[in-house]
C-alpha cells in the first residue's frame, strides 16, 4: 500500500509519484492530475485506486505497467467514445472496477460502461475470460475492444444498434463473432486485422460448424458491414440478398470468394480495394 510521502501534491494537483508501485492509492486530497503523467516510468504490474475526490480520464493515467484501475464512488471519471486500448500504455490493463454508487460510470466483469450500462466504453486489452455483453448495451464505442488479443469469441446482442469504428481492431485471437441484429450499424474497420475471422455467412447456417463471422442480414448487406476485414477469405451470401451497400467490403484484401445472388444491386464502392477478388 502506498504512503502519503510517495506523492508530490500542490494545491490538490498530483505532480509526482516516488513510490515503488504495488497497490497505489491516490490520497483523497488530490483533485486532479498534473499536465505530465506521473506513472509512465512503471513497467512492472501495479494496481491504481484513484482519489475519491478527483476528476480524471484515460489520458491522465498512462503507464505500461498498470494492470488494475479502481474508480471509487466519488471519482468523476470522464469516459469518452475512444477507450484506452488504442494506446500501448494500457497493454497490461486487465480490469477496470467502478464503485456501484459512482455517478459517472459503471463496470461489469472488469469492463467499463456508461452509468446506465447502455454504452460499452472499454474492454481492457489484457482482459481474460469470456466477454458477455449485457443486453442493456446499445452502443459499442470506437476502439472499445481494440487490441484485446485474448478475446476469442463474442456474441453481440440484438440490443446493440451501433458498433464504433475499429471497435475490435487487432483482436488477433478472435475466432468467432455472432451479430444478432440486422439493424446494427457497423463502423468503418470495426474488425480490422482480426486474422482468425476468415469466413462469413448467415447466422445459424451450417449449424455445428458455423462461420467465423455470423451475420443476420438476409435482404440487405449494409454499408461498411465488412470494411477492413482484411483477412476475410470467403463470404456466403443468402440468395435473398437484394442489395449491398457502399464500402461493404472495402479493404477486404484477402477476399477471394463470394457468391452474388441474381439481380443483386451493388454500390460502385462495395468492393473497393478487394485486390484478390474478381466479380
């Protein structure tokens, strides 16, 4: 446990930390971080409990060694639509824990959400175990799962209406995605460089075998649906599909095989940068 002498505090601003890591608890007389991140020099895993009276955000706490972040009830944690995973400083972060009576945000199984559990802000990059998204969630924020290299499978509930751009980028172990609602809006490059997502087909098809990416669209493939899935090799579309939206397969550089239903309408940019595909 840290000591008060480990911190340099001026007028409620945390300027420096000179402790040895471990369980670091910021004193309650700290109101905010200074302009220079004070934990950048820590590479060994340590946990951090924020002050019960401070305002903070991810950009205030940049450290290679941060493994657990605890957000007390009195902390005003400023969430944003871009979580910590786009920054290599958070590569070791396993869990974010929020006190149940915190008015700013909430957590479930170490994942950060809005207070009302409708927005999933961030799944820590080193988070282990299965991720079950609550059916209260309507939005998965940009970069929310970016760099979660231990994530293997996820079912996106029908309650989710929007997936932010690059939300699952670089989830290299992600081998199965089940998207349950045809109304979900897919952000650009949501599954960029997800190397194990190689085949896609209608949800429930080939039961027992399945595809690595199961989608619900039977009549229309929306714009950006597969944008940036550069390892995707094969897509099987149901014969009921009548139209395919703009940039639906943009950047699918590995795509080699797709069946186009008779009389299907495609945007002129549907297959932009699909270098290995002839249609």
